[in-house]
């Protein structure tokens, strides 16, 4: 149950008449939001249809000219106020997140800090649009390159990081001078609406930030067809990313896509095994395993395989499972489809020779969405879990003999988001970081993300980058100006 300020904020954001313009977007339908830990009804949210999706673009297009013409300093001031309000409401936002998404409260608080960091980062970047001079190759000509906002940007966000994925996209687009239409996951609309309410309080002009709740195919389909929407930023599965890529072709949109991950976690002999075990637990079980950065395949060098398996299993068996408000290590999964995938992957691996070291199913005492943290050993490459993203608390361990073998196995996937390497040999680290076909490589650690770094993957893990200065690129156009003063 939500209480005090978080309940008040939830009551406010679920009333469709209280958000700027949202009364125009919301229809008669209602979306039930339930706590995945208890099944309890948290709120009912008014939802939009195709008309609401078009109305949101109308509002964003109308607001674009004023917002883009505003001095960067003024846009930065509003972003800074939004940042301050997010941090001021940190506990309320965290409680809302736990209620609709289920993650442990300490992780939710950490996500609010992470989300806020993008807002302040892009408030500062808004002051540096970078008008760049070019050395002229023509007599009497003066040349400049200007960066200008592309226009309306559509932002489509997932349920696993319901605040941070919005701010990482929105802060960059808003800082660049774009207006935004946001479609959050149907599982986690309250976090998105709370951020929109705080944006209103921070002083964004009406129509600059627009959040539309409803059926994804209907709403996002309208935006991919609308030529006024000049950029689309999506975080989600590779399958849906491919669909949006095709749908956006006719209007030739700028695209940023953060898609699936299938991260290898490689531990070489000579590594600090205790540290590798600690980092492996973080890499696999954060967000209850529901993270595109989550390690999915663990490749362990044969000389240390048995020791790693024993120590890793012992560490996993100590993990606590429970309601997010009790701050366990692992909370519930988001819905029963996630449970089905865990069961399928575990049973498939066991049928192909894997050994179950711990876990392996639902904790019935906790509830239907609580899957026990699970370790599988001796998993073969033929098992589905070695080629499909699990997105849950199941770790698959496999042995390898040499570098060439493990690099080939790690790269044998359509995904290329992040890879984890543990070694104390600098030459081996260099070879690994060069050989692995991933947009990000973490060496002897798990945490690598943050506002100053360009987040993104290779191959079918995405297009473009989010965060850092590179995160502005999809939301700006380069205009070349060539002047002759006569």
C-alpha cells in the first residue's frame, strides 16, 4: 500500500484532468495497475486511443517553436528545477515504483538518483549547442555548422526502469530543444505520470512534455506514421525494435534503439575469484534479473570452474526473496509471462544435460511471481538459455578451455550490448576488449552506466547511443551555412 505523499501523488496523477493537456488525450477506458508482489490493485489510470496519440503530437508540434526558440539558459533552468523536484520526491517516486514494478526499495531509490542524473547532465549540455566554424575552401565564403533540434520526439520506454529510461531520453531531447510525446509501458504508467506531474510543476510550458497511456500498438503506431514526429527513441525487445524500424521507414525518422541484451560473463584463470563471484551476483540478479545489462551466459575457465561454481552457488543461496518494500535482494517478476520463460529455460537446459545447483522454480509461499534465484551448471550451447535473453533470475554456467573458444562463443549471438570480463592479466584484458563484439565492456566490475557515458550496443542490440554528449545526436540536425558578405 502507498501512504502519505506517495498516495497523494498517485491520486493526483491518476486523475486525467490534472495534467497539462492530459484531459484531451485520455479516453473513457481505464488501465488497472497491480502490485506484482501481492496482486493488489494500486490504481486505475485513464488511457488514450489513436485520437489521443494524434492530439499529443498536435500539442507537442504547437509548443515546439516556442520551446526551441527559448534561450538555452532558460531551458536549462527548467531542467534544473525538474531535477530538484525529482530528488525532493525521491521517496514518493521510489514507493510508486515498488508498487507497480516490484523492485526492492533500495534499488528503486537508486534508480531515482540515476534518473535525476540525466536531467542535470542535459541541463548543462543544453548550454553548449556547439556552433562550429569550418575552414573555407571557397574564396570570400564564411562557413558554419549549426546544431538545431529536429522537432517532436517520440519516446517509448519499458517497465524495468520506469523512471530512468524516461529521463535518459527526455532530458536529452528537451535539452536539445525538442518537445516530447512519451509512451511508457502499460505495466508501469504511474512512474511516468508522476514524472510528468513534476515536469509541470517545474515549469515546462504546456505541450512540451506529453505522456500518453494506452495500447502500445495503437499509440506508437500513430507516431511512427506521423511525419511531424521526427525522432523515435525506443527501449525494449529486439523483436519490437525491428517492427518499429520498419514502421518508421516511410517517414525516415531519426532512430535510437536500445534493444535486447544477452551478456556474456567471462572469468579467466588468475582472476580474483571472490571478486568475480561478487560481481557475478550483481550482474545477474540486479532488478531481479530483469535488466538488458544482466549477465545471461557465464563462461568460466576450466582450471577454476569447480571453485567458481561452488562459491557462486553459495552466494546465490544467501539471496533473499520478498516484497520490494521489505528491501529483499530479489523481488517479484513483473508478470506470469516472465515466470513462464524462466521455467521453460530451466527445464530445457536440464533436458540437455545441465545440473541444477540451486533454485529452479517459483517460491509458492511468497507468491506466483516470485522465482527462486537459480544456478545451472554444465549448460551446453544447445540450451535455449544460451541463445535467448532470459530476463530473470536464472544463471547458466558453462566451462571453456581457451581464449579463441570463449570469444567465439561469446560473439555467437545477434546481440551485442554489454560483456563482462574478469582477469588480472593486462594483455588478456586487452585481447578480450578488442575481440568482444559489444558496445560496452566491463572489466573486473559490473557497474558501468551513468549520465556521462554513451550507452548502447552493436549488432541487433540497438542503434545510436543514449547518455553523454552522443545522446543529443538523434535529437539534433546539422545545418550548414555558407555566407558571402558581398
